[in-house]
């Protein structure tokens, strides 16, 4: 292939400068810790609670986005209604909106005197500055990943397949669960993994609405920033390495799901 050596060299150089060298520095800084110190940092109460909040709420938010994102995609693709293009554009707002702006907006909306926070407060439900607020922020930033991953697959799904199923006596529920969903599962799982990965590493939109109370509403990315501000760099990199390894596993799973999608979808 003409120019392969040059393009490959530029690619490896660029990836090394932008990605590999910073990551290598992260691991090298962590190696300053002994195995005992590393384990002590990771198993401390504050670190475990921060990781539990980040990963637990990210998983819950991704599950909600999986369900609601599928419903949104179905409405946008299968139906024609006034304002459909407007709603389709609104889905991309979390992509374009600065995360800090999203966090401030959600905080104002769900504060005890906010438009939505006040009615919820009367019911005894506090959202802002609690883990519930973190969950809502993660849902907000994750929904476009599910919608935009599933949407092209559903668009390409031939409606004649549904008509054939109906002609063979399948009711609507059988058609959805036995004909449509098997074709969408790879894309749904990919969207779920992307939404989960984005939520785990989210910072800007979460810290404003979280309350940031240690062991209560403190996320792992914020704990990393706190450790850096305390000049405990090795502690920060230890937590960051755990987050990095988790992100790598997620990305690897996403790549495997994408390859599965490439081989499975044409069969339907």
C-alpha cells in the first residue's frame, strides 16, 4: 500500500505523544508506591465509597439510558410527528453543551427551590447534592450514546421483516422480541457500554449537583482531583490507574461488541 510506512510511523508517533507517554507516566508515578501502600490506598473507606458511587451509579444510569434510549429511538425512527427533527436535534445537546453548564443547569433545576426540585422537596425527595443528583447527571450525559448507536441500525432494519413476521401470524410483541430485538442487541449493548464508560469518567456535570460529601456523594474523579490538590500525586495516580484499567476493559468490550454487530446484523 503506497505510503504505508510513512502513515504508520506518523500514526504511532502521534498516538505515543498524545496517549501512550502520558499513560506511561501515570503508571510510573504509581510504581513509587509499594504494593502495600497501593493496596492501602485502594481499600481505604473513602476510596472504596468513591469507586462504589462512580461505578454503581454509572451502571444504574446506563441501564436507564438503555431502556429510555431505545424508546426514544423507536419514536424518532418509526413515527412521523410535528417537531420530530427538533426532538432529534435535542438528543445531541449533551454532546454540545459544556459539562459545567450542564451541571449548573441541573443543580438550579433540582435545587430545593428549583422548578422540579421544589415539588419533589414537598414530597420529601431531595435531589440536588445527593447521589440521586449524580444519577440524574449521568443519565443526562449518557442518553445520546444509546440513541445515536441504535438509531442507524434501526433505520437500516427493513420494515418488510416485520410485515413478514405479521403475515406468518406473529403478534406485535412477538415481532418486537423475536425479530427486531435480536437485530438491535449488539447496538444496544454497545450504546450501553459507551454510556457507562462516559458516566464513570464524568466530572464537570456531576460535581455541581453531587454535594461532594466524602463517603456519601463523592465520585472517584473528584477524589483524584482532591489528592492532586493535596500534592499526594502517587495516591491520585493509584486511583487513576484503577479507573484507567476499568475504562480499558470497557473499551475492549465495546470493540468486541462492535465486531459482533458487524457479523450479526447482516444476517437479519
